[in-house]
């Protein structure tokens, strides 16, 4: 279509699966069943969440709970529709046409997608052979290209690796650009940068309720930064961007922090079991600090063969052809995945 702007014409959008399944382990959704009773209660709004009115533009009650959860001031928080809206807000606010956005690759594809939408230039610094992120390479490239924004996904999606906190500090101290640390999976690891926001003028931390809180369906994310950054981004944020239902459920979930932490420990335990199972099967699995495991397999059409059994995982292509990502499900889902994988491997040897 001739009216479409140039930056969009060759855009490859973010694609999701629309396949029937019995077990869904492809999208890293949290499955915090400990909080399900809260979610199933129904939306019992009080006067502060009246659906006749526009939602609270500042998500004040939600931010009060985030404050308790992470020990940050309300003035340092912006909430919105998942981490994706936060990523877009950063680029909309700070990056002009033709300016550079830097990240490591492979990583979350929306950094490059939004870069293209807003006519910025995305540069990806290739990770090491083991998919570890070399901060020295990123610092070197940053000095060469002077990026406006650097995105660091930690733990990284899709590889699950964790970047050392001191390395991120070093990056912050060696660039003039903003460093956005996407901590969507940080509840499953250690090394958050949230407690550093007052120490660095160029630091933004992104978080989500989709993973550890099992709330992917309400699309609720937030950013944490110093007040100068927050004040500027609030000028760009759409009014009433986060609906009342999402705010309400987010509040209820965060009020039950003990159930969040219990679920996190369950995921870590299952993650370790699944990793050992894959290792014993001689499958190259990469150590993960998230709620998924990234692995390589030479089995032809493994993705399709698993779908035949009703099991959905994430496959990759191009430079990551032959690599897969499986989300950590509940105990029965994980055992079924391993059972079917063993059966597929056994059939391959016949």
C-alpha cells in the first residue's frame, strides 16, 4: 500500500501461535495457580475501581502495591500494558528518526521491531558462542556508534542467561545513552537493578506481572526510573493507558506476595529437574535463570512432532535454526514433555 510509511513496508511483525494444544509451553506465561482463586473471585470493584469512569490515569493504588513489592517510591513508577508498551514509550520519548538503538542478539525481538516502526537504526551485538553477553563488546560498540538507548534483557529471552550486575553498572558508567534493563524474568533470578535507579541518571528498569504473577492475560507491565525520566515519559504516555480491570487484578495479586514467592521457588525447582532431564538425554540445554529453558536439538521437525502430541514449544529459525525454547510448566506438564520427547528420540533411532 503506497500510503504506508517506509519504515513499515518491510517490517516483520511479532507473530504468535494459533495452534490447538494440550500442553502450552511456548510463550513463557506464568502459571501461578496459587493466585488463581484471587483471579477467579470476579471483579468486585469498589468505588475506587468504578467502570463507569475512566481508569485512574496514574494507577495510584497499583503503584502503592508495587512500592511495597520492590521498595521503590511511587514517583519512580509508570504502569502500562505490558513491558511492550514500556519499550515503545522509551523509544517514542527519546529516539528520533535515524538515531541508534543498541542491544545484544539474540534477544527479545520487540526492541528491533519498535526501532523499525519509529525509523531508528537498530544495531545488535552478537553474543558469544555460548550465548553469554560480552559487556565489553557492547561498550565498545556504544563508543563507536553513540546510541540513544541500549536495551539489556536480563535474564535474556530466549536464551535464559544472566548478565552480572557489575557488568551492567560498568555499561551505565561507559555510555551517554539510556540503558534500559528489561527484567521481565528477574523474579526467577538474582541481580536486579531496581535498587540502583537513584544512582544512575541513565537507568530504566522494566518489569511485568505476566511471568511470576501468572497474569499474561491482563497485559500489565511497569517501568522504574529516576523522577526526571519518569516526568518526561509521563508527557508522552497516553491518558488512561491502563484499564481499571488490569489495575484491580494487579493490586490483588501484589497483595499476596507470599504466594508469588512460593510459586517462584516451585518454578526454580522444576527448572532444575527439567534441565537435568535434558542433559541426561544428551540434549544441549543452556543454563537458565528464567521460567524457560533454551536448548538445541538435531531431531528433524521436532516442533511438528511435538505438536502431533499436543505439546506446543517455541521454535526458532535463521541463525537459530535447530534451537528451541520450552517454558517451565507445572510438574505434570514437564513430565509429559520429557516423556514425549524421549519417545520421539526413541523413534528416531529405530
